[in-house]
């Protein structure tokens, strides 16, 4: 009996998405937990697995907007014998059987037999990205150490293996794999159809807006319409932080395996300041003000799909090294489009750093329902007066935007001063004073 493939619940406040691309073709035989498609929502891009095995019949094309509960494909029975057997591990070059009339390709068959003869991995199916790498480089999946959950082989495992063995260039395997395909189609991501640009006037290009970009636009307009946004500024002498970082960054990396950046200093300073100025870590909910005894710190990350804000949950409990490690992990997942809804939800305050792009000053916009966001900027040497002497110091402008319905100007200024004090005297971060 055919099984309907539906869009599952997608998490907090997410009701629809766009089929970014199918990872299987119509007519492909799939096993339980094989990844079927990539779905782009307004918060993240996610991969949807098959709940059962069968022959895939695609009902909705790439680029189609779909809602939770919509039927997007069907899995037809592939035979009682197949259903009775447990799912076998996917083989690197396994494809749908070729039609009877097709000419046999001896080179492709030889390559496939060689890989099939490798010891079985005994784990779940390979993801499309992993399978693609193995095909391109003619690798034996069973010979690669796996570090994924449940012994799964991950993309990082394959890349690390390639680096160790020095096999950076593709082998002849891709050609054999292409010849073995019954339809001769190129299944690489670059060859998959993309939404075609709409005809426009000369010198213009018109392309559909992505779901994430639409959501960014909606939320920015929402923030401007629903909050009384005001921004206040200050400047910070970064000499002490730079000196401390320069002194300990090598030992820090040796001990913790992550770099010592400026974000952890700002995160710790912000967390301490929020403990004193609670309204900047609160939100308006109906007619009530909800104060938070925790800090879930959003960190803005620029990606190819647009700006996303993954959340460092319970940042108030983390050390410098833990904050740096979590920010690095989330930023990597953001750029790879692998963030989960949980990793994007629940933020209570946000940090954004325009300085990495050269921004000297800006007015960041709130991320509703949060009441505050701190903007960091470029560190630039400027002449300043210290003890009645003109000296050159590395200075950074900082800006806090806040919801004036809840936060008074005095509170916003006090918050910035507390951040400034701790960064200009980093010992206060360690002593919590």
C-alpha cells in the first residue's frame, strides 16, 4: 500500500517551507532513513528522511512552497521480500537497476563489484553528501573511520580521510558512475535545476526571493512597526583586551582547541551587564513584562542565504572556552545550512559584529521579541585623551539598540557603561565585580 510522504511539524512558529532540492529522483528505491529532500524554511534549511522504504514517486517539484501536513511524494511498495528484510547499508555506487534494453557497461560494473566486495559497514545509509564524495574519489566506505552518531560516516570523516591519504583529485570513478546511470543524467548539485530568473528589462536580473530572505524582511519590518527602537552609543578602548588576548591566545588554543577571539570577551561582559540591567534581557508579553534569569545569547552570522542568528543557550553558565567553542560550532553549521530550529530559537539578547566587514558605526535592529541588541564595530586606532595626554589607542564604537517601550535611556546607557568598564579592565570579568 502506498505511503504518503508529508511535511512534518517543523518547530516553533514554522508552518511552511520551500522544497530546495530533491536528494532522490522519481523512481528511485529508498530505504528507511534515507534522506529524501532539503527543505528551506524561514529559519533554517533541513533534510527530511524517509520514514519507510519503497519506490519514490515525487508529487511536488523543487521550488514549490509547501505547508506542514502537505503530501509531497509517495513511497510505493517495492516488494514483500524487500519489506521483510532489515535495511542494508547503502553502497557507494548503488543505483536503481538499469532497464533491460540498456547496454551493459563493463567498466562501471567492475568498479561497482569492487566496491560492493568491501566489508559491509553495518551502519545506517550514507547521506547524499557523503555518497557523492565517495563516488567522486572512488573510495571504499568501509575503510574510512566513522565518528557520526551510531557509527555513521560523516562528510568530515571523508574529508579528513582524503587529507590524510593525499587523495585530493577525483579518480575515474565519476565517469564510471555516470555511465552506469540508466538515464545518463548528471545528479551533482550543480546540475540540479534552479529557479530560472524571470525575464526583466535589459541590465536587470529578476530571481525569486528565498524563504529565509522573505522572513528576514518580514521580521525587520515587524521590529520597526511594533517596537519603539532607539540606539545609544559609546566607545571602548580595546588595549587591555588586545594585550590579554595576544599574551594567552596560543596557550588558550593549545589547551582548549579553539581560538581566543573578541566575541567571548564581549559575551561575558554583556552577561554581567544584563545581570545589573535586567530590562535589556526581558520581553513584553501581552500586558506583562517577562524578566529572564538566564541568558540565551544570539550571535548574528552572515551566510550565503542571508543573516541568521543561532543561539548560545545558557551562555551565563559557560566559560570563555565554552563560549568560543559554541560560537565556532554554530557559525560553521550556519554557513553549511545545517542549523536546527532549536539552535535558532529562544534567544534573549543578541550580539552582532559588523566590524568584521569594516563597519565603523551602525544602528542594529532588534530581533523580536528581544528588547536589546549590541552592535560591535571595527577596531581602529584613534587619538584619544588619557590623563590629559593625547595618545593613540585601538578604539571601537559600540551601539545598543533597545525597545524604548520597556527600556529607559538611563538603563541603556548604564548597560553600555558596564560593558565598557569590564572590557577596558578585563580582570573584572574574572573577578565578577
